[in-house]
């Protein structure tokens, strides 16, 4: 019969070789029960120490202790390995899936699309211009001369010169009026939508970037009546047949006469006047700046704030919500 010390060695060998084929957490647990469990091979071989001859006990005790340490150490090592690389497949194909949130267009993008669509049906085509502009398009051609307070460094994001030309982030989409007149044949009927930038301190109604829609119409015979008709037609298509437009005399360097535009819109059960932008007849100086004869051509223009429209229409009280991209807010629209 094999001596106890040989049996200790054979327990070690068979435990080691069984561990070789363990590749899953459950197989490892089965191995632990077989070898380290309450009635496992280690416990039963240890129980036999008491029957060993007295003089062999110190050596056998030492061997058993080493076996115990060896098996425990092997188990711990294997456990780490199993957790890291040999884990059971973590995909349970029978588990109900997680619902993926359905994406949607940002409320501002949708508002822009809807507004452009209305103007498109009214015969306006879409014009475009850069967000980084030169002083000519942002100021000079728009009848805002050098030294005008609107050019102050504190009211503009200047970006430094390029080939001696001062650049800035455009403060208004009126720049696209100039670009359209420079590049397109007359008569002209365009809208331009886009971002504009002003160094405002952020609060509920101010943000350093926002959106405007600009309209420009140049033709032989145009008057304030055509301007008001266009704005009213837009208001009724967009806000509903009972919407109204009000003009209040104002001043803009690039229009004469100029007016602030209010629209009466239906907001949560009530019709309310909301100030949404400016408008006027294109100033002869602006036409002259781009080589159009003001004796032959006339124009009207308007610029409306997109955020203003969207915020009032959807009851959004803080402009910052539109740019924080918090899905909980955006999901509501
Ligand atoms: N550009 C003006 C602004 O940002 C708005 C504006 C006023 C645009 C009158 C126009 C206009 O086209 O005719 O405050």
C-alpha cells in the first residue's frame, strides 16, 4: 500500500491536472468542492494524519500543510484568471434587450427647417455665407462706418487679421445680404439661416451664439407694403391663420425706414405679441456699396431670431437649455 506521503503527492498531481482543464467559473467551483471542500480530498487525507506512526507525523504534517497551501494558492490564481479571461459567455441571448432611445432632431434644427420651408413656399431661395466674416461684409457694406460703436471690440469676437483684413465671427446674418447681392443676378429673393456670435454674458435670455434667419428681396418696385405682406404671410403659415404682424419704428444702419417686428402668436392657450426681429427697406447706401443702382432697384430686408421664436412657441424659459444638450430636456420636443 502506498505510503501517506505518496498519497499526498498523488492528491496534488490529480488536483493539478484536473485544474488544467478548468475553463469556466462553475467548473472551478466544482474543483474547489472536490479538493478543498468540507468532504474534499484535502480534508480526507488530512484526517489520516492521526493514524500515522508517531515519528513520521512531523514530516507528514509539514507535507500536508504544503499541500493545503499549494491547492489554495492554485485555486486563487485560477479564480483570477477565470474572472479575467475564461468567464462564461456574458451574453445571454434569451435576456430581454435594453430599449435603445430613438434619436430625434434638435428642436432648433426642426424650427429652422420649418421656417425655411415656409419661406421656400413663398418663393424665397436659400443663400449662405461664412460664419467668419471680414469687416466689409459685417459692417462697411451694411452702412456701419468705421468708428461706429457697433464695431467696438467689446461687442464683437475679432479674430485677427488675414492679409491685412480684420476678421470676426459674424454678429448678424445681414452679412449674407451683401454676399447674395454680390453673387446673384437681380431680381433677388433669398433667406439665409445661421449662427451669429456676440460676447454677451450668458443668462436666461442671452447666449454668445444664437441663430437668425435673414430675408432679402430686391426688385424694381418694392415698398413697406410688400415687406409687411411677406412677414404676415410667414406669420400666418407658421403660427396659424390668426397670427398678426406689428411694426414699430426703429433704426438699423442698413435699412431706411427701419422697424422692429412683433408677431402675435398663440402661446399655451393665449395670443401674445412677441418681439422677434428687425426689418426695413434696404438703405440706398447698401445697394450702392455692392454696385446696385438705387434709382433702378429697391429692396426690403428682415432678420428674425430663431431662438426667440422657438422659446416662445415651446415655452422654453432659458436659452441655455437649447445648448446644453441634456437629453432629458431635448426628449420633450
Ligand atoms: N441684423 C439685425 C440684428 O441682428 C436684425 C435686422 C434688422 C436684420 C433689420 C435686417 C433688417 O435684415 O432689415 O439685430
